[in-house]
C-alpha cells in the first residue's frame, strides 16, 4: 500500500514538473524577442510597435512608452543664406508639395525658377512630386529666393530658387532627370547664370 501511494506521488510530481517545464518553454517562445543592430533596440514588443520604434530611432527620434518624439527642425533664417538680387527672400515652412516644380510655403504658392516637370496626369508626375517630397518633406524649413527677373510671377505663383535641407531644389530636380529646363526664361531669370542652369541649357 505504501509503495502504491509513493508511486502515485512520484507520478504526480513528475507530471507537475513536466507541465511546469512545458509552460516555461511555451511562455518563452510565445514572446517575440527582437534585436535590431541599426538602433540597438532589443526587447519584447508587438511586431508593429517594433517597426515603429525602429523607424523612430532610425530617423533620430526618441522612443518613450509606445510613441515617438522627433526633435524640432533646426530653424533656418535668411541670415544663414546669402540671398541673390533684390527681390523677396525669406524663410518659411513647406505646407504642401504640389508637383515636381511647385510647392506651397506658409500658404504661398512657389514655382521653381527655370524648371519644368510633368503636370498631373502626365507621365513622370508622381515620380517628380515624390522626389521633391523625399528631399524636402512637408514641414521642412526652406529659403525662398524670388527671381528678380520674374517678379510678376506665374498664375499667382512666385517664381524662385528654393533651398531645403542643404539642397537647391531647382538644381536637384534637374539632376534627377525628372525635369527639363524652362529655357524660354533663360534671358530674363536672375538664376540663368548659375552653374546648374548653364549645365542644363541656359
């Protein structure tokens, strides 16, 4: 009788140990432990939260809890940029990317001097618009240097050379191959003598 009770106790204890071991292993394998070598992030988090944290840290943000905080953009002033000519020259914030050669800055429509990209519905429109949005996204600070030779504007838009995040957007969109030179204005534009304008046909 004692042997039988002892056997039952051993079997029950063995089952309890086995269940404990399985539960421990199951708990460890159901959690998604992740390490990203780019950011140093390591831990357990839902997959979508992991992706958000990686993106946040990769773009210079600070991750806290389950949200990202980006540092405010460095404020650029006109004093940091040597304006050309005597027409308007100001710093502002990009509100909208209209297409590859037009953006809005503080509510004002600005067209890139000497540059022409495809219009909506034309081949290359999305590519040109996306290119500008990539190097100068909405919210970026820009310097707008109005073209002294075209102060009358075009369809209510100011004509200008625009600088954003270290790029001359007029030059960059030409370099990308997504735009053509608006050569009809080479005789009047103050920017026609710049190296990028000469390179592309002024």
